[in-house]
């Protein structure tokens, strides 16, 4: 009797793709909650509760937590559990410094010309930012900035660069909202600066100057770091670019 060599439909690739999408969705949502301080530093994450919420088993959830640990957002303690890490402007100074240098490459490596839909999305961000001037809500501002970052990353087709920039961005994101909630920075000033940045970026996008866009972002990250460092140190932080054991940040 001849063996039936007919292959079954390509269910395996579809299953793998679904698993990847599920992994990405869970990872992004937990990361978002950490960055918005819904999961504050020191909080123990319940694998059982998260697996139940996301409708998955513990095995894929543990892979998500392992990725978050690799990104520095959680720490696993053997026999105890997984805890949200803290973030500190002094400790992450060199991460800021690297962000300042890498963002300039987004306008040079595999640049993507923005289309009308992209410009419309950026203008929507600018409108949201202006509306925040009345409420000055730190959480809403943080969510806006995360949407802003994701939109900017679409301007480069270099996947490796996007991956590194994303990792570094989310490592430092909590520093700003912690400072805002502690009233250590002036939210009105932050929004004013951000609105101006968006206007300059839109002007550069309208003429297709992606180098200018990346330079605007470079200046924004550098100045944001300086304001946060000043609030943390009373204005005696190391200048950006200064060499030394505690290196600069941006």
C-alpha cells in the first residue's frame, strides 16, 4: 500500500505567526503598563493572573517576561518571582547618550519618505499635544510621547536600528513620568517645548527633509535629558558628552 505523501495545509506557519502576534501584543501591553507606572517599581508580577488575563499558558508568558528582563524592565528572582525594576536618571545617563547618537541615523539609514497619511497622523499628534495644555496630565502626555516615538520609527526601514532605538527608549521612558508625578519638572514648559518640536518636525516632513527630522529629535532628547538631570541633581549634572565613569546622557 502506497504511503500517503500528501501534505496537510500550511497550518504550522499560520500557528507560528499567530504565536508571534500574541507574544508581541502581550509584551507591548505589559511594557506599556510598566512605562505608565500601572506596574510601579518593586511590584511583583503574577504569572497566573497575567496568563489568565491574556488567555495564554504560563510558558509563552514566561518568554515575554524573559524579554522584558533582557530589556531591563523587570527582574526575575529565582524561587521568589518577577519584579518591576526601577529607573534612575543617573544610572541610565549613558543610555540617554547613546539615544542621542543613534537617533541621527534614523534619517540616514534606509529612510522612508512620509506620505499624506503619515503627515496626517503627525498633525493629529500635534493637535493632541495642544489639547493637553489645559489638563497637563502626565499619563496622557506619556502616552502621547510613546505614540510619537512609534510614528518616528516608521521613518527608517532599518530594522536593527529600530530595535535598538526602541529598547533604549523604553528603558528611559519611566524617568520622565516619575519626575512629572513628583512635580520635579514644569509640565507647562515640557508641553510648550514638545509642541514646538512637533511643529518643527511637521515643517521638515512637509518638505521631505528626514535629516532635519532626525536632528530635531537629537536636540529634543539632549535637552530633555538636561532638564531631567537638572531636576535630579539641582543643576550640577555632568554635561552631555563629558567623558568619565558616569558618562553623559541624552
